[in-house]
C-alpha cells in the first residue's frame, strides 16, 4: 500500500473510533438515567473513553507530524 492510502485508512479508523466512543458514552449515560448503576456501566464509560482518546490521539498525531494528505 502507498503512504497516502495508509494515512487515509488511519484517519478513517480514527474517526470511527471517535464516533464509536461518543455512541458508547451516550448509551451509558442513557443507561444511567434508566437503570441502577452496575458494573456494566463502568465498563461502558471506560471503553467509550478509551476509544475516544485513541481516536483523538491518532488524529492529533497525524496533524502534528504533518502526515495529512494535501489537496491537489
């Protein structure tokens, strides 16, 4: 694979991780509102936060290292 393809796939996966993290955190908040707190809600918060942070860090590093694909 070429460099541009790898960077675009990495950006896509990063954005999907961010969206997935937001969805999991939102679902966990809705779960908090409707059910008593259990161990499942802690797992939702931890996994959603980790997904959100990994996706955000990957996007930050792509921009910081200037790996972003320039528009032609």
